[in-house]
C-alpha cells in the first residue's frame, strides 16, 4: 500500500475554468478505464459542460508521484418543496486495482462526510445506491 493524500473538490464546475475541469475529467476517466470495461458518460466522467457543477469529489493521490489512485464523486440534488438544504447522493467510487483493500474507500468517505459536516452542521439528507454491498458498510463506518 502506498502513502496517499486526499483532497475534497466542492462543485469544481462552478469555480474552475473549463480547461481545468476537462483536465480533471480526463484524469478521472483514465482511472475509471482501469475499473470498467467501458467508461460510462455518467456523473463526473461526463464531458458535458455542467458535469461538475453539482459534484463533491474526494480524490486520493500517491504522495510520491501525485498519481490519482482513487476518487469518490457524489451529487448534490435539489429537491423542490423539501428542506432548504440539498439531498446528498453518494455516487461513483473508483479505486485503482493495485490499491484496493487498502482502506481508501473509508478514507474517501471520511473526507466527504467531514466536508459535508462543515457545510451543513445541522445535518443533511443522504441517499445511496450500491451494487457492491461492502460499499454500504464503508458508508456506515
């Protein structure tokens, strides 16, 4: 297991120039290509102009090389006629095959949830849909 650092990117589509957004999307897609047989044009992997506007993305990079080794991208959903706060949907997580079973999922979610608590100290609604049951355990932990 390599040493890594995590960073949380809050709605980069609203803050970053388009060139920087595209560089991030291509980097995320490069990692996703090692996790999927074909890269879906979905969520933070989409090249659509507003793809990153509603995302909260935790990225993990190797400390020695800066290489992206994992990310988790979640979505803020506005639900009309409910709370003034958005609903938060944990979305897509990819971890480099060589780095799996290293605790990265928990680190990514810990960074996301720590960031959310600073944004919404009174709490926020959370949704999740998981194809892999162990990811639900990671969110719970």
